[in-house]
């Protein structure tokens, strides 16, 4: 066999991403995003304590495109981490450990994340508009 015909790395041709492994990685990433978002929350609270000018500056940043994107990402991370954590707690009780339940639970976590994020943002926009 010529060296040009050999695969570079066998695992690249064999391994397929699975929902469970992707969700595990995303759970850790969501935890990191929540830590970063907590720092942003502290900055917002400190600005509120410092006075109107500092608070207005942070509010202007949070109202910008980047700020809204950060808040949306933080909201998604919050609800994903919450729903996936509940899924892990269910597993800790010994339930839903078979492959079919694992996958249906994973899709349920994704759907719940989307619904909860949309509901939270809809409630926030409704409150802001009224």
C-alpha cells in the first residue's frame, strides 16, 4: 500500500459525532458561558451601585448589538445547562439510561431550551414595550 493511499488517521473516517457526546461538550461550554455571564452581571450590579453615569454606560453596552448577542447567548446557556442538569439528575436516579431514552431526552432538552429561551425573551420584550 502506497503512503498516499493510507488514511491520515483512522478515527477520522470511523468516528461519528453522536447527540450524547455533543450535548456533553455543550454542557461544559454552557457552564463556562454562565461563568462569563456572571461576571457581566457583577459588572452591571457594580455600575448600578456606582451611580447613574456608570449604569447608563453598561446599559448602553448591553443594548448594543454585541450586548444583546451576549445576553441571548447567556440565556441559551442558562436554560440549556438547567435542562441538561435536570436530565443528568434523572439519570442519577437510575431512570432513562437506555439508548432510546437518552436520545429522546437529549432532543427534549434541546426543544425545552429553545422554548424557554423564546419565552423568556418574549416576556422581556413584552415588559420593555409596555
